[in-house]
């Protein structure tokens, strides 16, 4: 499964899948936010990460304006949610193609700043969308994230990486090591890159 990145302008991730949020619930998705210094309000268009059908387009107290798109893929049924939208452009029953604008980024619902909350499930099981995005932060961004984490926590940061060739790596303090199991991917910042990007990384 490859997910088209739902935002087509530069962004940064402000929250990762699996963390506990301020209301002590597991964060079931990832958050796309404006890059540092981006003009506000930051309201880029939002596109489906997979083509499908709109199964919900509504306002909820928590998600604000939210659009759900359901897709049938060889692995099963994927449902993707796009939350905190400023405006919704898709309605229940609409076909959502990759070039269908379904809304724009906003700050509605339980949100403290403009961002897109993006979450998904496959056959009812929640998954980390970051592992499947077609584009991911470049190594510079990763190194910055690592440095920020290192400075904040004073600890080594392990990053789980899945390449487009299906190889798994652990990146420790900016150096890679190939691993053969997804066990290491859990509880670390997990990302997906192309094999050629990975090949440029030094080994552990
Ligand atoms: Zn979120």
C-alpha cells in the first residue's frame, strides 16, 4: 500500500502515530503542520491519499470538519480520515480521486493551530500512515528532528525506516543498520524512504 501524501506543499510533522495526546488518548494518526516561518493562515488543499468514496463529511466536536474516504485495495478496506479542516469540499457518496480537492487545512475541533490530522485503518486496524506515504521528509529534516529530540531528551534516538524496496533499517544517531524484523519499528519514530535515499546513509 502506498499513500499519496495528502498535502502538496512543504510541511512538517508535529505529532506522530502512537503518542499520547494532551487528553491522554493514543494518537491514532499523524499531523501535518506549517513549516517554520510559513505565512499564516496556512490552508493548503487536501487531497485523498488513496482514491475511493467519501463515506462521511461532517463536523464533530473533536475532529472539527472531517472527511472520511473509503477505498478497496488488494489488502482489504482502507478508511482514511482528514480532520480539523477549515472547509470541506466533499460530500457523502462522492467519488474521491487523487486530484479531487476534499478540503483545506484548518483549525476546527480539538485543535490548537492549523494542521491536518491524518489517520487510517486497514480492515478496521489502525496503522501508522507515515510508513506508507509516497513522500517523506528528506534526511536533512530527519536529522533536524533527531537533533531536536536528542536535545530535548538527552538520549539516543532510534528511527525505524522502511524503504520502498521493503528493507527495514534502524537508524541510530544518524547511522543505519539493516534489520529483519518489524519489531524494532514499534515505539520509535517510523518513516518510509526510497532505497536510493537509504543507500546514501552511512552504516552503523
Ligand atoms: Zn492529530
